[in-house]
C-alpha cells in the first residue's frame, strides 16, 4: 500500500479550464466540470485518475485547479518589455490569475492539513480583462500602452482562439476558508508591483 510506504499527500495541479465556458457566471468546486476542449477534457480525466488512485491506495490526493499563472519572468511586464503585449477590446471578458508564490503557499497549507479527495480553485481575488492588466503593466513601466484592438476570433491562432472561447468567474472562497489562506498577492496590481520592486533589488 502507498500509505504504508510513507506516501501521505499527493497534489495534482489541474486548471480552471475544466469548468469550460460559463458565460461569465461564477463557478466553485461543487460545480461539475464541463470542459470545452481536448486539453481540458484530458485534465478532467487526469483528475479522476488521481482521485481513484487515492481511494485505492489510501493516500490523501488533492486537486488544485489553477487559474492563469504569473510571477517573476512570467508576467505582463515581460510581455510589454518584449513588445508582444496586446490590448484586445473585450472588457466584459474577465480572466482569473494567481501569483506563483501564492500557489506555493496554498500547496504547503494543504500538505499540513490534507483532506482526501479535496478539490480547490486556486486564483486571486480579482478577475480582470487582459487589456486592463497590460495597461497597468505599461503604467508601472512608464511606457505608452499598445492601442486597443478589436476582438476578432477569426484572426487569432487556434490557441489564442481557445483562450478567448471561454468566459467564467472563479471563486477562491474554499481555499481561504478551509486552508486559512491569506493571499500575498490578492490582485494583479499588487502582484505586478511586487515583481517590479523585487527586480530593483537584483
């Protein structure tokens, strides 16, 4: 048995994409997955496989459904500096994010109080339009933001099109309530400012 060999905790990092398109409606962990693309369907299958593994082996398996990850060397600041940042004009389409440091904090908290079969949404407190995030990154860097572009799914790559095909809000209430989490970076403004400040010390 896995538990007898010392394995007491397993965390599978999944994606909030398993919820599929909800038309901007909020989702929480009790809502059933409705994946809308092949990648997300594979994630749902992997979640189920890990949960079954936990049941059979007596191991506390937890599923973490992560929103868009950002952090040092991986944020809107880098896109702006690299000249690849765009501002797509679709303000009603919001996306959730999570700073990589907060992911680590959540995983560590789960390890200290594992609950077999637990599923947690991992995101910050403020879903936002990508154009707003890019605008704020430009403001922090003191550069002119790129112009707003009309949303045109037909002109996008298949990956970008799938990114914009789904719209949902994600609740992080459970991870706060059950694991006692207080996010270090509750929104992208705090997170981007911290990244920029940290760069100045290196």
